[in-house]
């Protein structure tokens, strides 16, 4: 399911429920008017009944316009006036009109969040008493109606207030997820400090100035990579642990053709030093988009972009142009950004995310839990995927603290409807622990190695056996 822009994800469930109740009340008001026009003999004074249901319709419109708090006394007085016009000026006969009105009254209580103002209560009780006062007697039919009306008001009010209390409690508990994540971040930092590599000895003197010829050769080599020479893409499957299928393929850049060539991290670091990082990432993105065109049917492809590269106008133009040439835009593309680079760029990322989602792409945040300070930004951006950092996955089967942190993040991801991905899985025991924590998606050497498109996953690995080499799909 592709997410729409973020605005529809933040609706208050209580507000939505009250709007639905108000819309139902408006429909009942309109139905009452139509029924009286078709069968005027149902009421002694049809004109008053029509006016009463018109008031029901007006109060529903007030609730839909969210004016109910500022106009509470006016709204309740109107609702009471409707009761007098429909019930108070009628007789003790219970008809379809009476039933429509009593349902509209109950729905109004729900739309008000279970609150019944004293003005409405007084006028409704007065309306109920007027037919009895005029006739001087109380029929069994009308007495049953009065008892049902009082019981319905009390029950609907109490039940709705209790449901609202439970919803507020659930929302409060969900907001506490941010506190859990913050605690997890602090604990992760402690773990990382404990596992940090020994400090390198200090250099005996100032660093030698860079060799101009070496810099020129490095820049020339980087330029060739940016032009696509020596750049190729491999992919690694992201597996859905719920059914064992490949959910997506992450596209990973490889530079050079010899085993002795530098790693991708080296070249990205070089590009950073030479202010060419966005250009190199854009070259990788272009190669990944070519791969994206050739993906298996209904497969998703995930690409990595840093925030500076994503927000570069040239990158957004590349994605816009690619989407414009395809009937389904960027449907099936996942753009991964790192939690580290998310910090301080929330507003710009929100705009870029909406732009990508308009084309059908999804957004993922990588390295979640790596010890950065982007948890609040994650909550604001609300990505479609959260990818756990390898530091939280490694050894999770023997570390209850790591398992507790991942469990908290998994619960949060379910609440905000983001899919959680555990990457860096290298052992069967890690996979089994993540499955027990209800982590839905997994990635790592245990399941499949990065390989030329399109590798599949050995089902024996999912069953907990040792990993098998990736193999190409037929």
C-alpha cells in the first residue's frame, strides 16, 4: 500500500469518529424531512416536524464544521427545540418519525463525545412531558418509549465517554513510544561505546600536505566513476519473514572491476572530500533506475540517497523526469535516507518526501538506532520503512537489552504503520530472535549475499540453516 502525503496520517481518531456521527445525524435529519413530506399524516403538525428535522440537520452541520465547542449552548438549545417541535407538539403515538428522531438524538450524543448539556436535557424532558400533559394520561406504548429514550441517552453518553477515555489512553501510550525510543537511543550509545575500536595512536607530527598529482589522479578517477565508467549495481533481497517472499531488492553500488579496487565507502568518502558526493550518488541513482526498469514483476527496488543528494535540485529533477516517462511513475521505488543526515533537515525532507510520494515512491529511514538524534525527525517524517542499524541486530539472540530495544521500535513501527526492516543478519539465531519480536522484514548475508540481479533466497536459510550462496532467478 503506497502512502499518501503525510497529512492524512495525522488525523485524530476521536475527531474522525465524531465527524462520522455528525454526518449520520445530518442524514437522519434529511430523512425525517423527506418522510414527513411523503407521509404528513404521521404527525399532527407536519410543518413543525419538518422544522424540527431541519434543526437536526443544522446542528449536524455545526458539528461537522467543528463549531461545537464555541457554539455549545446554541447547538444544545436548537437540539432541544427540535425535540419540542417533533415530540412535544405531537401525540403519544410512536411512529417511524419518532424512531428516526430518537436515533438522531443518540447519534448527537456520540458526536458530542458523550456530553449532554443541561439545556438539551431539560428541553428533551419537557418535550417528552408535553404530550402527557395535553392528554392527561400515559399510554403503555408512550411510557415504553420514554423509558427507552432516557436509557438510550444515559447509555450512549456513558459508553461514548468511556470509549473516548480509552482512545485518549491509547494515544497517550503511543506518544510514550517516543520516550521508549529515546531510552533505546541512549542505551545504544552506551553499547556502541563499549564496542568501540581502540583509539589509534596519535600521529607524531602534523599531516603532510596532499600531493597535487595524487589529488589530480583521484579526482580524474572519481570523474570517470561519476560518468559511469567502472560503476555497476548489485542487489540484495529484503525478505518478508511472514511469507518467505522477496519484498524488495536493495540496489548497492560497486566501483571498479578488480578485487583490489577500493570499496564503495572509500569512494563516497573521497567524493565527500572533493565536494562531489551528490554527483556520485546521482550517478548511482541513475544506474539503479536503469535496473529498476528491468526488475521482476511487482518487485520493489530500494536506493540509497543522503539528504544533501536527495535535496539537490538535480536529483529531484532526475526523479521527476524518470517518473514522467513511466505510466506508473515511481511506483515500486523505495528511497532510503540515513537517520544521521535527517537531523536538521526535517522541513526540506518533508517537502521532498511529499514530492516522491506523489509519484508513487516510498520513503525509508536507514540506520535507525545507530545513536544519532533523529528520533523526533523520524516521528515527523513518518517514513514507510524503518531499517534497524546493524549494531542492534548483531548478537540480539544473546542480548536481552538489544531485544528489548528492538521490541520497542517494532511496536512503534506498527503504531505508525511503518514496515520495520532488520538488516545485517548473519546468523540463524539472530533471524529466529527477530521473528519472535515480530520484525516483518529481514536482510543480510544469512539470507542472501549482494549479487548481480536478481538473487533469490534459499528457503533453508529462512528455516534456520546456514546461509547458502545467492543464485540468480530464472
